C-alpha cells in the first residue's frame, strides 16, 4: 500500500486544481515562508478526517475554503482527494486503488466519498485503523507535534505505541463492549423487578379467571334457555300474523275484480279522449295553415317591391364603373412611357460601373505586390533584432557569471582571513574552558548535599499523603455503594409509579371511573378514590387487611349517592366494564361491634384500631373492619373462631381469614390483594431514597474535608518537589555545562584541524576561479563582434522598407478614389432600379383594376335581368295562395261539429268510473285495519329479535332455522321459566365479575414467558460480552508486549546511529497492568548522563523523536510518512545523520518531507516547489532528479 496521488481544489491558498503525484522513495516540498507548502500536509490530514480547525491552523473549519485574493473571488467549496494504491490488499476493500474525497461547502455542509461513493467519517477511520495512517497517527509528524509527543505524560504517549501494535481497534471494540455490558446489567436489574411484579399479578389473576369461567357457564345456560323461551313466543306471534295475512289476501282479490271494471271504463274514456284530442289537433293545424297562407301572400308582395328597388341600384353602379374604365386607360399609357425611360438610364450606368471595376482590379494587384515586399523586409528586420537580443542575453549571462566568479573569489578570500583569525580565537577559548570546568565541579558537589536533605523531607510528607488518600478511597467506596443502592431504589420507584399510573391490577370499569374523575371537564364528580387509596396500615398487618378486604379493596368511594349514580350512568353509556360504589353519605353504622379488649394468647388487636384513615374517611374503617380481629397465626384463628359475642372475621399476619360460619380463606384469592402493599411500598421507597440522599451528602462533606487536607499536603509536597527538581535541574545544568565544556574543547580542537584543511582548499579554489574568468572574457568579446554585424544589417533593411512603404501609400490613395466613384455609381443604379420597380407595380395595379371594372359592368347587367324575371314569377304564386285559403276555411267548420259530439260521450263515461271508485275505497279501509294488526305482530317479533340480538348477539330467525326439529309441545315451559329465574339469581349473587380476567391471565402467562426468555437472553449476552472483553484483553496484551519490545530494541539501535553513540531506553510504568501502564523515554547522548528527554536541547529532542519514529516504523512500517519541517531545529551534522537514516528507511516506506534544508533536499527523488506568483494564490512546480544528479548531490 502506498500514497499515489493527492489532488485538491479551492483548499486554503490553492485556488486552482492542483495534483501531486507521489513516486516511490522521498518526495520533498520546498518553498519560501508563507507560500502554502504546509497546506499540502493540512490537505492530507483533512482528507483523513481531521476535525479540529486549530490543528489545521484555522479558527473554524470553513477557513479551509479559499477566501479570495486581490484578483480572485472566494470559492463556494473546498475539495481534496487522496488516492491510495491497495495492491497488497492491506485495506479491507476489494479495490486496487482507493480514493478518499472530502468536500466542504461554504454553507457548512460537508461530505466524504470513498471511490466516489458517499460514506461516513466513521467508515474512513475504520478503513485505516491499525495501519499507522490517520490524521493523528505516527505517520504524520509536524514540527509542533515533536514537542507534543515529548511533553506528553506517560499515559498520553501510549497512543503512538498502541497504534503501532495494532490494538486501537481492540480498544475501541472493548470500550463499546463495556458500554453494552453496563446496559445489559441495568436491563437485567429492571427486568427482574418487572418479572417479580408480573408473577405477583399472575398469582392474583388466577382466582378471578376461575370466577369468570363459572360466570360464563351460568350465562351460557341462561342464554340457551332464554333463546328457546323467546323462540316459542316468536312462533306463536308468526302463526297469528299468518291468519291476518290470509284475510287481507281475500279482500285484495275482490278489489282486483272492481279494478278490472274500472280499467275497462277508463280504457273507453281514454279512447274518447284521444278522439277529442285528434279533433282539437286537426282544428289547430288548419287554423295555423290559414295564418301561414296569409303570411306568404304578404311576404311575396314585399319581395316584388324589393326586386324593383334593387334593379334601380344596379343601373346606377353600372354607369359609375363605365366612367372609371376611361380614367384607368389614360393612367396605363403614362406608366408605360416612364418605364421605357428608366430602362435606358439603367443600362448606361451599368456599363460605366463595369469599366471602373476593371481599372480597380489592376491597381489592387499592384498594391498586393508592394505589400508582400514590405512584409518580407519587416520579417528580416525582426529576425536580425531577435538575434541581437539573443547575443545580448548571452553577453549578460556571461557577464553575470563573471561577476559571480569575482564575488565568489572575494568571498573565499574573505573566508580565508576569517579562518586565520578564528584559529587564534580557538586557542585562547580552549584555555578559558579548562578553567571554568574546575569551578563547575566544585559547585556540583555542594548541590548534591542539598538534594539529599530535601528528599528526606519529601518521604515524610508522602507517608502522610498516602494515609489521607486511603481515607478518601474508603469514603468513595461508601458513596459508590450508596449510589448503587439509590439507583436500585429509583429503578424500583419508577416501576411502582408506572404501575400506579397505568392502574395495573385494577378492573377496567374501576380504571375508567378513576381516569374520568381526574379530568377537569369530567362528566362525573365526587370521586374520592378506591378503598385501598384511602386507608393506611402498618406493614406487618398489610397481608391480613388485604385478605379481609379482597375485591372490596377496589370499591370506589364517592361523596354522595348522587355522585355514585353519575358514575354508574357513565359506565352504562360507555360500556366500559363493572365497578362497585360506596357513597360516604350512605354508610350505615355497624350493627355489631367487638369488645375493645381481648385476653387470649396470640391476639394482636381489633382491625379498627390498626387501620388508619383521614377523619373524613374514618367511617370506612368502621364499615369494613368493625367485626374483624387480627391474630398471630392460623392455629390461633381456628381455635377462637365463633367464640364470644357477635359475628366476626379473624385474620392472621400471613393473610389467612376465618369467616363467620366457619369458611376459611387461605392463599392469594384476588389480584387486588397487592394494591395496599404497593402503595405502602411506594411510601417506603420514597423514605429510603430521602435517607440515602442525606447519607451521600454527609459522605461528600467528609470527602471535601479530606480532599482539602490532601491538597494542602500535596501543595507542601509540590513545593519540596519543586525544590528538589530545581536542585536537580541545577545539578543537571552544572553537569551539562561540564559536558558542554568537554565537548566544546573537543569541538574546538577538531575545528582547528578543519580550519587548516579549509584554508588549503580555499587557495586551490582561487586559482580555479581565475582560469574560468579568463575563458569568460574571450567569449564576451566574440559575441560583441557578432552583435555589431547584425545591427548594421538591420539599418540597411529598414531603409529599403521605407521606400517601399512610400510607394505603397501612394497606390493606396488611387485605389480609394476609384472605390468612391464605383460606390456613387452603384448607389445611382440602385435608386433607378427601385423607381422602375415601383412604376411597374403601379402599372400592374391599374391593369388589374381595369379588368375588375369590366367585370362589375357585366355583373350588374346580369342581375337586372334576373330581378325582372323574379317579379313575374312572384305574381303567379300570389294567385295560387288566394285559391288555397278559401278551401281551408270550409274544412275548419266540419271539424268543430265532430268535436262537440265527442265531448258528450266522454262526460257519461266519467260518471260510471266515479261510482266504481267509491266501492273500492271502502274495501281499502278494511284492508288497512287488518294491516295494522299485521304490523303489531311484526313489532312484537322485531322486539324479540332485537332483545335477543342485544343480549346475545344472535339472530332469532337463524336460531329458529337451526332448531326446527325440536318439539315445543314436549317441553315444560313453566319449568324453563323457573330455571331462568334461578340462573338470573345465581349470576346476580356473584356480584362484579372481571370477565377480562381470563384474557388477562393468558396475557400475563405469555408476558411472563416472554420476560423469562428475555432474561435468559440477557444473561447469555452478559456472559458473551464478558468473554469478548477477556479475549480482547488477552489479544491486546500479546500484541502490545511484542510490539513494545520490538520498538524498544529498534529505538536503542537507531538512537546510537543518529547520535553516534550513547544509549536510550523505553520504560513501562511499574506496578500497573501493561494495557494501562504509562511509557517513559530516557536517553543518554554521548558524553552526558542518563536523563529524561524533557531536559534535552531542541535539536536533541528532535533527533530523539526521529529515532523513536523510525523505531516504530521498523516495527510496523506505515505505508507512507509525512514530516513537516521536523529538521528545522537540526544543525549541519545532525542534518546529515537525519538524511542518511531517511534514505535508509525508503525501503520500508515512502516519505513526504516539507523542508527548507538543502541537505534534506539532496536525498529527494522528486522535489515539488510551491510559489506564490500571484498574491494569496499558491502554485506548484516540480523537478524529478535523475540518478546521476542524485549521485553528485
């Protein structure tokens, strides 16, 4: 896997789309300060998911978008893409090339893409996890991160080692697993409480379900008998109704015969009416035809008059058109004369234009020749000038090189003078250093004595601090224990409150009343609550009181009988189940009361003394418990049953009850038994939570006191430690000063030898420069002679070009004059052509108008003839119409006589129909009375059907069909009626029955089974998660141990290689698990004592960090490494070592280096330069070295 290509657009100072191609080996990015070269590193970090704007050297993430410059506007978004070659399938994807893209818009929206497919940041991080690649991994080292890595504490420094060991994903997985485990344990705790509550409800619901089944058995038998009883009534009503229906049929048959006679008379009447209608219709038609004939006569007279007027108008139009024809003939003759004149002028002008165009062509050919000759001369002049400029440039280059050589010689000579002076200074410096070393050794011995005194005092303070720390840990454990207890109680409180809110364990009817009573706009008022809500009892007597109450615990108490009736009506209207009510104003005083004192063994008290309630509700206590005593155990209850005066109930602590008459109630009998217990437990949990809260606050105050004491001791210890550190630093400073002086003396002696060698090399360089300067002077003289020859040729060509330009200008003036004359002639010809076309158009119009006038004259003559002929024809028509009118008037008289005869016959028929109709109405009244009887039977039958439908949801007609074979006569209906009354009594005596109990029992059993399965699944999950954590710890420990030892050995070797000796080590924190232990780095450069790297110089810190980085790389190479100006603090010797080790590691990884150092550049395979030619806009330039150039470097 390797980094192949980086491409970005609109990112920071890179406005244009910029691409970096990364070859195998070392790629270096160089450029002046502020040009934007570090933005290349920022782009890679940004692509890999960096979320900190400060890490990208900005205030907010939108700062990465190009913000514009003096010449360019800001961009709307920034985009960067990094292409990774995945040829070895290191990344867990199927692609050979992986392209990661990040895009940020100015609106704040951003997106990640993996091979152009949208993905999440989490996908990117998981893709590179444990590869050493990432925004904050060891593959990217910046100048600021060197100090961060060195100054980090021992714990924070683990991150780099964990990434190299490849356990980051295991730590992430472990963290997720621990969170899941915590949730599973919390869910198990809550689930156990819920299961306990469900099982308690399940025990209670079983009794109600049994009672509901008995109720259903009675109800089913009652339904069967009532259906049979009602079916018998149904059959009787049907039989009586059929007799009435037969009487109706007889009367209806008789009525049908009368209707037939009436139909015959009506048919006769209809025939007469049709004849009468026909006579009336014929009479109306004849009268209409007569009116039409009169209208036609009048209309024909009008047409004759109209034709006469039209003939007069046509004669007038014919005279006007004949005059127009004479005018148009004269106009046509004038137009034909004008056209002949225009054609002659047009021919003359066209011949003149052809002559001028021929002359113009000759002049233009001559002008083109002059133009070609001028261009040739100009081209020659330009070529000579360019040659002159080339020679001048070469002269300038040679003169610059000559100046450089002279400056180089002067610099070298100046360097030689400096070296000679330095040799004298070095000798005196060596003598001074030896004197200072003796003084520093004496001061160091005094500091060591002071350090021993402070360390003794520090030990005493640490012992006291350890004691206080143990006390604080004890308090913390106490707080944690109490907080766990509080969490458990809060969880229990949440369950109990949820049960209260949902009215769990309460009948549907009771629940409906309680919910409705809480509403502000409730239809019912005066609801005080259930009996269980209004009484209180000590915890030890709760089971006894609940057993005595039984179902009565959920009786609803109201203020008055009126309030109870409102609630009952509400339940009936809504159909929401059953409920019992007890109005406070309707409670009667107890008829019997128990003696206030009892003397037998095991007696605990009268229930009325043990049960408490508010004064307003005190009658409830007397009502329910006036004849109840509480005893210790079941044996005592049995031995004292029915002893003494009055009927009484005896209840035990465990909840057994001996009822009057000897009935014994043992065990859970009703699901409501737990209502009072639940409310008591709610109060108890609230009290316990308040107490544990106070205990935690007390512990916190104690912890604050101990913490203040610890802080005071810690401050004192810190002051002593600071003194020790100060003395140690002073000791180290003195030792460093001693070592520095030793190294300085060695360096000065080495410098003397180097300076002598350099003076010898300078003398040789001066001789070489003198020789090169003579060669450059000869080349400059030769170029000067060539330039003078070319300049004389330019003057000659320029003179010839001037003469040609003069002749060309004269010819151009002649061409212009000819073109002006031709243009004037063309304009004149155009005007004549337009006038000719206009006159031809007028001539054509006149000819068309003349033809039209001839046509109009002929048309008028034809229309006059037609009008005269039509007048003759209309006179003939009028004569015929007058004869037809006389015949029609005679026909109308005959029709009126026939009409009167038909009217008389129709009157006689209507009288007969009226007599038959009266007889039919009498029969209909009799039928209506019978139909009323029929409807009465139908209503009775419908009432039976509706009652059965409402009570049992059964159709009686269907039930009759299914029971047709049963013999009603064999049944004793009196016995059936008696059994029905008995069953009704049994159902009523059962009282309120929770019919939903059967379904509730099934639901609770299913819920219990489901919850038990859930608990089993959670326990399995808990064990699985613990096993996963165990495996993760084992794998992580093995990977970390191996990687740590590899890095440790590599670090020792690479440190000695970079420093030319010395030793270094990586140490794990003692007494701590290897997965949590911090990491310390100690080193001893040559000539120094072993110490922490925080005391090193800047260059030593960088070199140590580089050694650590390459030790990690050698253990687990990252596909690529990015170094951003990490060599800035290195001197020349260290730079050489850095470059050497960098080149050595190219076999393991590719490197991208941001640098200013020439020595670092010399080992590069590819150099990218970053410039800022345009203010605010970075630009890339690149150079690829060849092997021979690299060898010279």
